[in-house]
C-alpha cells in the first residue's frame, strides 16, 4: 500500500521539490527520531508558499542536498549569513 501511494504522489512531490529549489529563500531544518532501532531525520524546507518534508537516514550535506539542492548551500555551515 505504501509503495502504491508513494508512486501516485511522486509527480506532485517532484513538482513541489522543484518549486522549493527555485525559491530564493527556504528555511531548512532537521529533527531526529528513532524508527525501530535506527536514527532517522525529518528534513523540512519551508518557503513563503510551500513546505517540503522528507524522512532520511542521515543529517549531513548529502541529505541537505536532497532536500534543497542548491550549489550555494553546499557549504552552508562555513559561510556567515549576511546581515539584513
């Protein structure tokens, strides 16, 4: 059942991910939880109009690039955010 629902929702998920990727600003965060005996992370990317959620098994840059694949974010931990 889960695979059938995932397959049906995949085109909408891809469209949503494209809108998040094209947004100028997205707030990204991850929250850990345990699923059976393994740590997992709920990643969120929120724009002014959309919120994308993904459950991933890691919290590193590889996972960040899956939730918001933008080249200027690849080194996000090492750059200081500009002041407003």
